[in-house]
C-alpha cells in the first residue's frame, strides 16, 4: 500500500484529526478577516463538509490549503450575493399601471355585473361553473366531488355559460 492510501482523509480518524487541528484556526481566520456578521462558524463547517465531499481528491498535505480557500470563497460568494440583494432593494418599484382610467372603470363595472350575474345562477350551476373555471377542476373531478354524473356537471356548466352570456355583453371565457 502506498503512503497516500494510508493517510487518506476519507478515514474518519484522519478527518477528525484535521478537523481538530484546523477548525479553530479556520474560524479565527474568517472572524478576523470578515467579522462576525458572516457567521464564521457556519462557513468553517461548510468548508469541512466540502472537504469531506472531496476527500478522495484532496491529499492530506493539501487539506489546510483546501479548507482555507474554500471557506474564503464561501464568504466572498456570500458577500457578492448580499451586494446583489442590496442592489435589487435599491431599484425603484413600479407603483403604476399602463391602463388608463377609462379601462379601470370599465373593468370594475364589469366585475360588479359579473358578480351580480353569478348570484342569478342556481347553486348547482354556480358551484360547477366556479369549480371548473376558477379552480380549474375537470368535469369528472367536479362530478365526484358533488356526487353527480359527469353529464350533469357538463349540463350545469353549459347552462351557466348560457345565462352569463345573456346577462353580460362580450362575455367569453376559455
């Protein structure tokens, strides 16, 4: 057996030795370089997890360099992400619409007419129609839920459409 296979950091006792030897140094390095707001404990733990995940690729001699490089990169990635978040928060939000007041008025009037027309439907028609068009349920699902046949559901939805078309001009739902 070669010396590398005996000192493979994939063995738990060797990895534990690396952890015991470098964990405090790694934490202190991150703390002194970036402060406590980056949570150096978590970044050090993440670095050790990455070392464990890559234990077959990293030699015992390169373990320290790997840990410190990975931990530093994790912190830098976090800082970069925070900058993106801050830049996004700084961008002004759109508090307006492109619709003109006439459109908004017509929309609210149509909505009121629609609600009134829905109340004029029978309960069975209204329930079947709303389950199908608002909740997107299939006819078979509605039939099972209401305890009726699929044909009854189809008829109720058809009647609801007919009634809504009579009540509302330009009524069209897909």
